[in-house]
């Protein structure tokens, strides 16, 4: 296992713990930690010069040190300056997560998504990465001075990004066809979302009976990277597709949100979200905020949601219990899963008729209505779009402010 020193600026104990867990998931042992309180990170080296010297001393104490891990994404110049000052490779949180994703990617789509994110990370860091940047290639009296190696590498990386994105588009098209078939057959879809390691895969596996259909699960950050979907049939013969998605973390790099956009489409195409929360984690309220923020970023905040407080067996919380839109369970407990999926059944297959008028300015709500309701009648009116719809009772709450009297 490689060794690393962890460095943070204005880092909370929970953020440090998360970074340690990320390092462990990447087979890296944290041998020492240094933190600093600053009004703002140092422009050139993220930490001030005094802390740089402390880190250098620690690298000698724990020699050999393979990495210096930083709690946030560094600028390319900060990374270069630190490597020059310390003589040890620098890894920031973004690159650490990319390394984990690269190790865990199994499907072609996941590998391509990681490749795009990794190349986009590397591209702005090419400058200054060569000791021979002024060396020319291909020059002659007739052809001019030629090109610098950095220019050639930049063009090659850009070409690789374009090629990977082109292949991803093909896969996205295939996924779109699959979703269209599901929509035409009116198959309901449910997506498990939440902070990483909250127990989403455990819930999916808990309701699956056949071992060969179960998905990988482990008590480790980012144990699941790709979306796994399974057909679920309840005792009353109601059926739906249940999808397990990649977990979220604080400050999830935007490049990863972009790279995994096609995977996350399973989220905003869902009829219902199960927001899984690790009730045993003392920081679970922050995890809820991170998940809600990410859902908003990908345009899934208007989808009906059930909050599932998992791992209650590790707390004093009574379970299995349902309180309004919250369910308290343990994924290891069969009765808990029955309570949860009885509620899912009620939400998915309990519908009501509504007459609503949505202002034209509320385009996102109109899109949600077309995606998740059965349109019985539609008219364009001066004040907005008028609909008569059959809609799940859970979703009806979102449109209640726009409900109108019989016309």
C-alpha cells in the first residue's frame, strides 16, 4: 500500500475523515496529517510557506512518501509549485477520486466517462510539465520551426476527448432507446440516490431473490460506479425497474458530474427517487444537503422523493417505521424492506385526476408533467398551459399550487 501525507486548509474533521476514506479506497495509507486555517488558500502554494516546510520535514520523517494529498482541487500552477518545493508527487481530491473511478470502472461506458474526466483534468496541467518545453519537433529549413511537444500533446489529448465523447454519444443513444421502450410499455422506474456508502446497493440486493442478479456491495466509498438496473416484481404483481446509481460526495468535481451525465440520466428519468441516508453517520444532515444540491444540478429536484434512513440497526432509532415521506430501516432486515417497498408500491401506483394550469415560464414543471403523468387533455390558454392529467399522488403535491377549479 502506498503512503501519503494529508494536507487541508480550513478542513472540518468530517472532510478529513472522508479524504482518509477516499485514500483507503485507492489503496493509499495516510501516515500523517497537516491542517491550516487561512482566510483564503495561498495563491501560489495553497498552504503558506511555513506549512510547506512542515510538509517537507514530514516527507523525510516518513520516507519514502508516495503522495501528498490535498483536500481540494488545486490549480495547475499550485500543483507545479508544490511538486517543485517538496519533490513528491501531488494528488488533490479531484485526481484522487478519478483514480478510484479508473480502478473501479467495469463497463465500456464507465471507462469512457472516466477517460473523458481524466483527460479534461490533465489538459490544463500540461503547461510546465516538461523540462524541455522549448524543444521542437518536425522542424526544417523548408517546414519552419515545427511544433512544441506540448502543442502536439494538447492536440492529441483533445482528439482523444472528442473520440471518447463520440463513443459515449452512441451508448447514450442506445440507453435512450431502452428508456423509450420502457416508457412505451409504461414500466415504472425508481432510482436509488444518496451519499456514497449510504447502503443503496444493499437495499437493491435485499429485495433481489436470485444471487446472480445481485450487484457488488462493500463498506467502501464508491463501491458502485455504474448504474445497475433490475426488474422488481412485488407480491401483488406490480413491477418496476429499480436502479442503483453512483454515490455523491462533498465537492464532487464538476467534471465528474459532466462525465457521468449519461449514467445520471437514470435519475432524472425516474418516476420516484429513493434518497438513501446513512442514519448512523453523525454528519448525515450534511450528506442530505450534498445529495439535494447534486440532484438540483442535474435537474432532478422536482422528481418525487422518499427519504430512506438506512442503518438504523446501528443507532437508537426505532425501525422499521414510516413517518410521512420518511422511512426508517435497516437494509439487512427483511421486515424493513417490506415496509419500504409497500410504501414505494403505494406511491408508484396510487394515482389521482387533476386539472392544472402551468404558466409558460415554468418550462421545467411542464417537462416533468409530460415525463411523469398521463395527459388526458391539453389546451394552450392565455395564462398558461391547461392540462387534465392522471398523476401519481406523490407527484401531485408539486402541482397542487397550479390546480384549478372545474372548467
